[in-house]
């Protein structure tokens, strides 16, 4: 019995010795790659979202330069005796002194060599009646004084005469058009040339024209 107990004690000691020699199990090592906790917390803190990338916009287009239209020169014909559309005083008609009214003009364009003046009545019963034809007026002339003669060259009117013939309608109210032409040439015509001859010679040479209309009643 004591021998059995001794054997049991020996077995127990051997088992105890074997258990003490077994290598201790190491605790699992921390992953060195794992970030520290405070870093994890900082990453988890929400931050303002980054500003959106700039939206691509097309470059501003320059509006096309507007072409400046060339304006035609303006020539103005006036008279101190009457305004546009008004009645021509009796003094300048066949019922009065039958002399030409004063005429003024401005705005003669560059390149003008001579001026031409025509006065006619489109309301005459037999068709347009020509009252005055005057051509090759000097381009630097500022106008014509009342009753003027000896300036430029006189053409023929519908009375088959040269010079001015004032309003002289058979009855009613007629319109009288004073028409001024700026030409780039002098007309190669003789004294007494007709209105038709002037219009033919002026063709292609008119730089600008202007008119003044007055009325006369009988």
C-alpha cells in the first residue's frame, strides 16, 4: 500500500514537472500597424467638406464691333423769306416785283466743284413748269441774295427766257420747289440750256441735293 502511494506521488511529481516546463503562451501582440486611438478619433471627427471644384465657364465672348455706317452728307437749303411749306411772299411772284428770294445753304460736301439750282412747279395744268435754271454756281458761294443776277450761268425757263420767273399760277394753290444740287464737276453747257439738258449733264455727278418748297395761291 505504501508502495502504491509512493508511485502515485512520483507520477504526480512528474506531471507537475512536465507542466512547469511547458512554454508559456504569449499574449497576442498588438498590431503595430494599427493607428493609435486618438488618431482614429480625429479621423472620425467630421470636417467641412472641401469646396467644390470651380465650374468651368466659357470665356466671355466679345460682342462684335458694330460697323459704323457712313452717313451721307447733309446739305440744307433755306430762305429768310419763307419756311418750308409756307406761302411765298407776293413780292417774289408775278403779282409783285417778280424778283428771286434770298436763298441760303450750308453743308456743301467736300469735293463739290459747282452748284446747280432749279425752281419748278409740278402743279401747273400742262405739266411741270420751270421757273428758274441756274448752274455752275461757285461751290464756295454761301447762298444767293435777293434779286441776284450775274452769278453762275442762266438756263432757260418755260417762258423760253433766261433768269428767274416768279410764281404765277392760273388759279388755286401751287407748290414751288427750289432744288439745289452739289456736283463734282462744272457743267459744259451754254447759257440758255434747258432743265432737261442740265439733268442729263448732271447724271452721275450729284454728290448731294436739297430742296425747299413754298406755296403760292391766286
